C-alpha cells in the first residue's frame, strides 16, 4: 500500500461560512481525493459539498475507469438534487485518483 501525507486549506473568501469540503480516501490500489466547493449565494452549499464528496467516495472501489468515475459523479449529482428539494443548494466537485505507478 502506498504511503502518503496530505493537508488541506480552504478559505471562505468574502463569506462568513466556508462551504468547501475535502475527502481523501485510501482505496486499494490507490488514493481518491475529492474536493467540492459549495456555491456561495445559494442555500446550504456546505451541505451540498459534504454530500457530494461522500457520495463520490461511496461509488469508487478498486481502480476506477472513466465510466466508474462518471457513475460516481452522476450518483453525487442525484443525491444533491434529491437533498436540495425546493432549495437552491448547489456545489461543484472534482476528483483525483492517485496510484504509485
């Protein structure tokens, strides 16, 4: 198993509430890094970003190919839309898969 260290830094910008979420997951044979930025000015961006990060991580097992990543993002999108209901809760999301090769 690959050894790694990571750190995160987020900044709320001009807003009072930081709506960023970061997840780093050891998923044999690699590491999944997921970053989501709740859209400021929309309802509950911090909720949307946390939900999106967790939702992507739920769907990634083993070495993900493009189709797996697409399904993980679609799953995250569906979960955020479902949770949003009548609100304007939104987020952006990115993921990175790391291996030692």
